[in-house]
């Protein structure tokens, strides 16, 4: 028996109307709720009416490959689930979505994933590229025949057609402006990044340091730490640095690992003392925001990053319609405990 929207509504504990809005991106609905409903629908095997069995009837089907990195992190896992859910929408158009998720930022894994998709005969590629010359060279080579769209992270000069994601430098500057407004005078700032070969993480750091230094000459930014998107590593970094530098009053995370940082702050009983700014409106971050462990979350619109690259490639493959611009910037949302 096929899964219905009523079944999903019961499982999710919401109304059928809410499920309809989440699955069809219509009307007003909280993004986190919509994301949870789509995840439940995908897990239950929901297929929209009219899509089942159609792919086999298409004479000249197309294939879009997706390579997505760091799927062990909450935010990238959310994007992955959205992409998986959207694959059903493209079946009716004769487009098959082939997904290759990889963990962390492993260059060899990424190159292998791209080559595997090429061997399967993909007609277009969407990926979150690792900043590495080998990846750039490969993309430049294949982009002559296969259109490439990057999302979440970019790799300029590699021959890709478009990028879908946040203006990360601007986002880092925004975080610096917020930190300057809430940081006590003379307080030190701990800055933690994820990976040095992730352009998004690094652009945010560059934007943050540049803007904060211009705004605040009295507060010192400590040497940048790297947590590799790990909550466990982030926990130890924050715990150790807060003990070593009692004058730390602000913490900025440009990457994942925020939950580990919050646990360290909570363990030391410094919730009221530390101002913490981070990225991504995940359920974990929202819980910590509500608990007073995070002051501001900068969101980057996971849904747009999941949907837009597929739309761009579909338009190219189906209608020979190339994107009208190079950068599809996602909205930078600012969330605090008063607007969630």
C-alpha cells in the first residue's frame, strides 16, 4: 500500500495541510518543520501521484550526478535529505538523480565519486567542491562536455557554470558586526573554523577578522583553531581555551562543531559570560539558542542549496537554457531567541 500525506501527517504529528505545504513548498511553514516532514516522507517511501513507473517509459532519460561532502554534519545531512526527496520530482521529466555522499573533506573520495558518476554516464554535475587543484583540474576538464554547478562551497576558476550558496565573506562580516555589538569591552574572541580546504569556512573567517578588526581595536582575536567539523574536537578546543584564557568573552564558529562548543560552555557554567555566534539553523543549534548557549545563528537556506542546482541543470539539459547569472546567493537569515 502506498504512503499517503495523511500517513505522513500522523507520523509527524501535524495536520495534512501542513504536510501538503511542506511537500509542495507552498504557503507559510516553519523551515525546520518543513524539513522534518520531508525527511519523514522520504523515510516512509512517499511517492507523489503520477511519478511511479514513469521513468522506465522515457526514451532518452538524462542523469544528473550530485557529489555532496561532509554528510556527517547536521547541516549537510539536511541538504542531502532534501536532495533525496527532490529526486522523485524529476522522474516524471525523465531525469535520474544519482547521489554520491562523502564524509569529511577527503580529496581522493571526491575525485573517485566524480569519476564513478562519469562512468555512469551523467549529463550534468552538482557538487560541493573541495578546494584542491586536483579537483579544480578535473572539473575544468569535464566541464567542456558536462555542465557543472557548485553549491554550498565554491571553486572559482574551475569552469563551473554557476554557484548556489551564501556569500560567505559577507556572512563572516555580519557575524563580526553582531559580535561587536554584544561583546563586553576588552573581551577576547575565540574563532574556530572547520577545514582549511573548505572555501566557505575560510571566507567566513576572512570576513569576520577583517570586519571585527575594523570595528574593534580593543578586543583581541586569539589564534584561529580548527575542529574539522567535529563536536568532540570542538568540545576539547573550547574547554581548553576557556580554561587557558579566562578573558574570552566571545566565540565565533565558521563551521560545524557548535554543539560540542555549547557543551563545553555549559560544563564550565559560563552560559551568562560567553557570547556565541555560529552558522546554520539546525535543530541542535535552535535548541542551544533557546537554552541561551548561542546568541545568534546565521542561516544560509539549506532548501535553496538543495533545490536550485538541480533546477539549473534540468533547465540546461531539457531546454538548453543556461543560467542568466553566475552567482545565486542564498539569503543570510539572522536568528536569536526572540524570533525562532
